[in-house]
C-alpha cells in the first residue's frame, strides 16, 4: 500500500470497532515504550491471531493512529481536535485486550495441582505476603502518578503463548518491577519478579522473587489482576 493510499481506505472507527482481542494466541499492550523525545507519547495494542493486528497511537507535535496487519500499514488517521470519540475507542481497545488476556488463563488458575502439601501452603502464604507488599508499593506509586499529570507511565502487558519461546505467560512491567507468571505443564504457576531499581529495565538477570505456586494460584492471580487494572486505569489516554 502506498503512503498516500494509507490515508484512505477503511474507516478508522470501523477498524476500532472490528478489533477483537478474544481468541488471540498472544497479546500485548505498551504504554510509552522507547520514546525518543520528551514530548512524545505512544500507546500500542497488538494481538496475534492468523495475522498480527496492531493499533499504534502516537502523539508528538501531531497526534495520529496507525492500523497495521503483519507490520504493514493499512490505515493512518490524524486525530482531529474533537478527539473524545477516538480516545474512547483506543481506551476500549486497550482495556479489551487486557481483559481478554487475563481471562484466557482463568481455567488454568482454577485447576488444582496434584501432590500439594501443607508445607506448600505455608510457603506460598509467606510468598503471597511478599507479593502483596511489593505490589502495594507499586500501587501507591501509581496513585501518585494518577494525581500528577506531569508524570509519564512507562509500562507493558503481555499475555499468551510467547512467539519466541512458546511458553504460556502473563507479564506486567511497570516502574522498576518486571513480573512474570509462567503457566506450567504440570498446572503449577511459576512466579518471578525482577527489580531493576537504579539499573534500568532489563539489566537485572537474577529475580528478587521466585516461587512455584500450587495451592494458592487464585490468590496470586487476583493480585496481578488488581495491579494490572490499576496500571490500565492510570494509562488511559486523555
């Protein structure tokens, strides 16, 4: 498709409304990833089905939304001054992708793990307290960000079967924490948390927390659902 044709073609509103994250093998949402300039903002949703569908909202001197299929631009639209309808549609796409990504692991979380013991339960309860404390710190930082429009949220959400490794994951990156839930073949949940404080994202190779979860999968999953909801709320386009 030529550059000029990308400005014509399907109605962007129809493309938003036809965007369906359910049934995706893998999905992601990113907020302000890899910004190059201080005034930039970027919000992106992506779902992998038979092809990879991407909605990329970019804001700098101008504001526009791009729709891509397998990395190829199919529609570009400058956001008009009366932008509320477009903001609502993009926020709907973000929230829909997150909800679909969280719901796809529901059956796994409710499936009991054979061989779990009282010792597992005690160990997991201590681990859950650590998770709640760490997530609570992050939650307070998000609340502060919500009250201060000068602060910029940089975060990412991933769910499903990772294209590179094939592992089934739920991953949330926010501030200095990189939180990964691995849904393992034996129905246990493996939780890792990396803390990149004072080092930059991706610089820490050793997790600050790791635990195999057998008994309290629903409780751990509830914590990541609540934290993801807070990130998505703070990250809404305005």
